[in-house]
C-alpha cells in the first residue's frame, strides 16, 4: 500500500511541476486558439500550452493506472 501511495504522490508532484513550467513558458506566446468542445468553447489559449497539456495529463493517467494495477505482494487467498 505504501508503494502505491508513493507512486501516486510522485506522479501528481511531477505532473504539477511540469504544468507549472508549462504555464510559465506559455505566457509570452502570441498565437492563441480556442478549442471547440461541442457544447461550448474554451477561452483562447496559446497553441503550445494546448499541445503541452497532453504531457501532464498522460503522466497522471499513466501513473494512476500503474498505481492501481501494481501488485501489492500480499496474497490473501491463503
């Protein structure tokens, strides 16, 4: 259980740091686009920020799935 919680803590910490660096780097970009979500659209964001969001989102989804699927080593069938 400790390994799973440490994995989740490190995953969210690293994703937060990457998102923070992405926000700092995207402040001076001039070209901004909106995303059409079907029911509404987002405010205009820089293109690099929109593309860079996939990195922390992928890190969080991969870390959470690895944390959930990690074998704990405890066999309770005995």
